[in-house]
């Protein structure tokens, strides 16, 4: 005898039966609900952008001959900015 009580097929049939047997809820959606939905959409877009950005930098780091310098390393350092102020 099988030791499992329910198989995946049983759970799938149960989920479909519960989905098809639902009735209208007649729920009230206040303005705060729209704000939460909008916040979730914006968070998903920004989170997706950051995930792609981080993955891109990790991929670039793995490639041979990739430029390892970032924009913060190419900006002026305090030594170079103080020498330009002394010339004035």
C-alpha cells in the first residue's frame, strides 16, 4: 500500500474544483488597495531592473578582458583636485 495519502493529481483536482466552485465576493476595494497594487507593480519593475543590473555586472566580471574600472574609480581623487586648486 502507498504510504502517501494524496498524490499531486489529487491536489490538482482539488484546486480546480475549489476554483470552479467559487462565488462572487462583492468585495469593496478602497483607494488604499489601488495604491498597494501600484506599489507592488513599481517594486516589481525596480526589483527586476536591479536584478538584471547586478547580473550584468557579474557577467562582465567573468568575461576575460572586461574593463574592471568603474565610474567611481575614474573620477578625480583628492590628490588631483588639490593640485588643481594650488595652480589657481
